[in-house]
C-alpha cells in the first residue's frame, strides 16, 4: 500500500465557528472511520496521530476533527479559543459529528465511503454511541473508556455556585491553563437529558460494537462499560486489567504501552472485520 497522505478540512461547527479536521488515507481507501476525542482532548492529542496513521495503513480513510467547543485553535495544539470551550454543549458535540458525517457522505472530504465506522474516547465515546443509535448507516462502532452518562463533569453540590457565578474553572493539567466553563453545558444537560441519555441509546445500537475500558480507569469507572453492555448485550467487551483512562498514554506522545497496543490492535481488527475495505 502507498504511504498514506493527510488533507485538512474546515467546516462550520454547531457553534457557528470553524470545525477543523484531517483525513489520512491511501488513494484507494473505500471505508471511513471517524474519530471523536474526549473532554479536554483534541484531534492531535497523544495517540490520535498514531491511530489515524495505523487506520490509514490498514486501508481506511481516518477522519479526525476537533469539536467546535474543544477550545483548541488553528495551530491544533493549544487552547487558544477558551470562550468556545466555555460555551460548549453536549448537543453541539453531537451536531458537530453530524456535520462531519454529512460532509463525508457528500464527498466533500475527498471520498464517498462504502462503509462507515465510529471510534470515540471518553465523552467522544458517548457522542459516538448517540450517533450510532440514531444512524443505521454506521456499520461498526468502537468506544474507548466511554462515559455511560453525561453530567459526570460536576458534582450536584457544585451546581448552586456554578449558577451563582455563571461559570466553573477547568484546569488543563498539561499546561496549567485555567479554562472557563459557563452554564451552557449544564443547561443543555438539564434540558435535554432524554436525547443525551447514552445508556438508553446503547440499547438502540445495531452496529457491531466493541466496548473497551481500563479496569483501573480513574475518570470514567469501568462500571460504565458494564452499564452499556447491559443495554447492548450483543456488544463485545474488552476490559484491560490495570489500565487507566488513557491506557498509559500521555501528551505529548512519549511512546506506546502494552495496554494501548492491545487496544489499538483490537480496534483495527474489529473495524477490518466489520467494514468493507
């Protein structure tokens, strides 16, 4: 197979601003895999460049993008758009994925895929579940450390002060940057719980689904994987013993781990089995 190439794209996100992404593929790729990052993540975080290259070399067009509310700017690596982060909502994230899928199906990202897979990490895993539950054209789904319920970002006792002050502070552990999170996400969650119910949506997923979770996940407990598979009993579960939320991977990339190698190998195998490449 020829060396994969990367092309960048910019669409209009659900918040009205730029939605930036990349497509990495070989010329003859027929199946596409769209990748959704998690909260405080971005398309070039840690493992994602490796993931897109591995998928492209396996014969897929790997589509990665930053949610319009990611806060990461045009340079792709710094949170230079903190106000967009502050006003992000779960509903906008779902709509951003819809924007990318619509552009992909129209051929505006360089191909019209014969089959489609979704991969999502953490919050992005929840978004991918919601989309797969509503879209019969999704042919395969893989979630890594997916949340079974949104609203995990805050405790109930934080809400009164959040309402009073109009925002809470979110720390980027990598840079120490303090990012604002206004009440948009809280309002969205309170007003749209039914449509944002990831656990309920899991019961409507018909695509072959691989649920991957670290047994020692410190951010999203492994019980979330159990909650999802309880609603989707035909899904396959891969629990990685001793692994945390990112399977030992950090940003910037400093090399892989045995846990992540296992996750990535299982993901590529799953997608190869269920997508037409």
